[in-house]
C-alpha cells in the first residue's frame, strides 16, 4: 500500500501538471462514468494530500477524493513536469514500490535520467501506487528537452487494463486503476473526511499535530504497533514506516500506547516528521541514518539496504545480531527485533 510520502508526491505531480488546466475526464472501465462526466471540462483548481488520501478540487466547488488502498495506482503519460522540490541530491525520483517506465536513453537526454531507477527498475514519475508497468514522456523542467519513449506515438495513449478514471490535459494523461475510494465530494464532505484523520506532519501545524498525537496515544490501551497504523491517530504511516519507526524508537510493538513514555511518543512524532520529508524528497522510504556515500548509494539502489528491520524476517539484527521476528499485527506483517525492542 502506498504510504504517506507517495500520496504527497502524487499531489505535487498533479499540482505541477493539472492545476490551472482544463481537464477531460472519462471512465474507460465504466465504474465512474457519472462522476467523470461531472468533472470533464472543468478546470483543476487545487490539490491536497492528507495521509493516504488525495483531494483534487475542480471549479464549481467539486472535489475528487481518491484513496489508492492496497491495489490502486496512478499511471502518468505524456509530458510530466516534475516538481523540483521532490528531486533528491542524486537526482533520484524512485518510489520504493513502483515498477519503472522504459524511457529512451538518448545521448542528449538529461543526466537526471541516469538516476531515475533503482535496481528493481522503480520510479515515481510515471506510476505511483501498486506495482505497474507504464510508458511515458518526462519533461524535467521548462528548460529541458522532452525525454520521449521511443514507442510513444499515439495521443492520447491507449487504455491498458481496468482504468477507473482517466484525466487528460492537452499534454498529460493520468490513469487511475484499482483504488479503494474514488468519489466526488462537496467542500463540506471533504472537511468531514479530513476531520476524521489523525495529524499529518506536512499538513497540520507540527506543534499542534504533535500535541494531538501525544494526547491520543497516551490515553489508549491499544498496542503502539496498532496505533501507528490507525489513520485516525496519525495520518500516512503504513507497514514499512510502522516497523522502522518502532525499531528506531527501540520500542516493543506490543506496548500499550498509554504506557509509552510521553517523551518517547514525542520522539516518534518528530522522527515520523523527518522520515516523511525524506520520503517525499527522494521517493524512497529511507529509514537508516549516517550512511557513508557508498552505503547511501547502495541503499538508494536496493530496498533491502535502506531499512533496519522491514522485510528482514529471520535475518540478524543489524545492531545486535538477534534474528528479526515476523508476526501478524493488525492483519499486516510486522517485523521487529525482540532484543533491541524491549
């Protein structure tokens, strides 16, 4: 499931490529025909992400709410203007759970292209959400030439698979597949939806968000490993970030929230704030600190080198050597070290 950093990256991509433009909408799959008809021909006015949900506003006080869930993805094609605020120092735009786009590698292509993919062929320029295979054309900025896939000759691109919603501008296409939620909302309904969500460090005032988070966790008897996945407690944390935040806090996942020391709860919030910002910038759920340049490059290229415990069941803890435990908590896989986290 895409975690909070991915949805914020999606929102920024829509901000760069759709806001201020008239949009043609359709539902090739047929499951969102009426909604698409109401959107089509309107101008996209604004976009916002809160946790794992994105809200795209159209003129006439009409909002599109999308929650990708476990299997949803946005596939982009055409000219994709990339928000420079989410390009990392090494040029990488990879999202750790995406399949990449086959882009041309002409000698005059921007140098940026060489770093788009990690070793699994993943990026978030063209597909963000559940793993997809897509093709696209990427324009890194208004000053650079288009980077064009050598087989992209048809516009708009042909529909592939079960596309719930297609949003088209003159030059950019976004196809939505497999979302948990795709619906139109009024401004009041949007506010009601957001009001049910826990604080998001990139949306809420950080200090106010911290106080909300601390107050909620400290009154709950629920295990902290479940609370971090509860979107009414805190927005955006998924399975990867849950495991990594708990390890970084050296905290047993089964500890009731009300028994976690207040200062430690505050440290978890601040750590989440930091990791979320890194994830938005790099597109990678990088959770290891103080890596030398070689180790950092290796971690950026291989997901198995960028986490402390996630996806390391049975392997030795990177610190103490104890085998990492895998168990089910909240119907999701939880990875943790029983020696360090006690």
